[in-house]
C-alpha cells in the first residue's frame, strides 16, 4: 500500500513538472511568427537573434542543411517568396525544449520550381531555452503531396 502511494505521488509530481506553461507556449507562438516575417523579408538581424549558431534543417528539398560560415548562411535566404504563412497546430514543452508543429503555405517567386504556385508543407521546429532566450535549434519541413 505504501509503495502504491509513493508511486502515485511520484507520477503526480512528474506530471506537474511537464505541465504546459501557457506563457511559454504564447512566447513560442510569437517567435514562430517573427521567424516567418524575418524569413519573408530576409531580415538577417532578426534571424541571428532567433536561430542557434548551429541551427540544423531537414529541408523540403530533401537536404540536410548544416550551419554555414555564419548562422545566416542559409539557402532559405536566397529564395524569394511572395507569401509565407505558418499555422502552429501544437506546441509541446519538455524542460528547456519546445516542439512546435503545424503547416506552412509558401508561394515561391523568381526562377524557383513552383514559382507563383501555392506550396503546402508540414513542419516541426525545435526551440531550446538558452541563456539569452529561446533559440531555434532544429527544423524539419516536408512538402505535402498534392
């Protein structure tokens, strides 16, 4: 009986530790939209504040993109877009990490494949709480087959 009581108390304690914090979730949602606008406008100053120096991406082009010479040495900044929106569907907080998942809609511009067409994709972003705030440390995005 004592073992059951201790086990239940431990389960309750662990559950409380991993409870969602609405303030953190709101902050991550805000950062997600700031990142969208920074990518759309190619605002490298804002992206340097958001992205970890070792930010890694599994891109929709089926390539893993590692950190370059600088944190903003990224293919995403060389590809113009006429539109980019992100719909956050779920955020899960686990200790110092936040996992954001949802869908994105992009309209590429210029001489890219699908230029001028609506491209839909799914994404997962992984944020880490660091000394200077939340940083995007990893991302996966894939195209939705149509």
